[in-house]
C-alpha cells in the first residue's frame, strides 16, 4: 500500500486517509503508525469523531466522502480492505477491494 500511496502522490493525486478508528482513543497512535510505515504528506487523516460513535462505517465514511466532495474534491479511486469502506455515497469513480484475511467489519 505504501508503494501505491507514493505512486499516487508522484502522479499528482491528493490523498486522504479515511479510517473508522476512533479519533480520540486512537488518533495519535494511528498517525504514528502511518508515519512509521512510510506514509507522509497525505492531505488529511480522517478518523471517526465522537459524533459518529455507534453509527455504521458506511454511514460515517459516506458522510466524510460527501464532505470532501462538497469541498470540491473529486474522488477518483477508493481503496479499502472491507466492503464497508467502499459502499455508500460518493464512493468514487473506481473502488478497489484489497483482501484482509485477519478480520471482517460488517
């Protein structure tokens, strides 16, 4: 994924990272883990705020993608390891499901 990330950045794409992780509890460690894995220079790391606790990933991620679209961004591609990453509103021109044998988010 880090190679894809840098290829997109090198191609002039703006990259937003959208995760269902809780912003308050996991925000700092998520950012640190991303940096340690080689992800730097992304446009924004968007994590689940308190207002979205208890709501499904599809609801949360759809709302955040709608917000990006309202800011004027066009979502060209959407990559995720869970179907809930790729479903809902403003999913993008193309969606790419990558395998994850470790867990499933309904």
